[in-house]
C-alpha cells in the first residue's frame, strides 16, 4: 500500500492536526516504513503455528473460591452516628444508613 503526501495531509485534516509540507513529507516516510514492515510480517508463512498468549508455558496459581470474611454489616452499623433529637439510636433503617436530605 502506497501513500502520497496528499493522503497524509487528508488524514491530518481529519484528525484536526495542522501539518506543514515538511512535516507531511517526514510523516509520509515514517508511515511508508511502517507499512513496509507490516507487509513483510504478513508475508511470513504462519501455517501450522498455534497462537499463544505468552512466549512461555506459564499458568497462574489459583486458590479455592471460598468465603473468608463474614458479614459484619450489623457491627459496622452500630458505629453509625446518632439520629439526633436526643436519641442515642444509630441512624440506620432496614440495613441502610440514614443521611440528611440534600435535594428537596
């Protein structure tokens, strides 16, 4: 695939990048090199080679999926601030913290 300076300028315009003639020429050379490298890589015969996610055959150590912490919601809600109005009860209702109304 070959590009021209006009192609580079059009791509720069689409990307909203201002490019001078010298910058377009330098970019064209770099893009041509990159596209040439891609063509070389695509020319390599990879038939019979299985895809791999890592160059070494490694696996992760996994642990058993078991619950290690207990539900402590009731203990945490005992620390909720008091409702106020002379009451010492925590500001909790149906397992949820009560907060002041912010939006009317």
